[in-house]
C-alpha cells in the first residue's frame, strides 16, 4: 500500500490491487487501518488465549489462532 506523504502516488490498480482500486491512500487512512488491524489482532489473541486455557495449556498455538479467527467470523 502506498501512503500519501504529500506527493503524487497515483496508480491504476484494479480491485485486486492492495489499495482495493483506490487511486491514492492518505496517511490518515493508513493509520486508521493499522489501528483497526491492531484491535482485531488483540481480539483474536484474547479468543485464542481462552481456547488454550480451556485446553489446559499455557501456550497459545497457531491452531488456537486459526480457531479463534473462525470463531470470530
């Protein structure tokens, strides 16, 4: 993803482009997206911790993360 730092960052990307077809992504939009991703990651981690604890483990595994992601869909 390109972040607009005050210079022209035009692109011709389509729907499969990382910017989702947007011509430019402003710095504020990128920061907002990063915040949302961080919030979601913490939610997944909390759910994965619950799964590990329920299974009697202190270590969260990749499987716990995948399962937490499925639960939160």
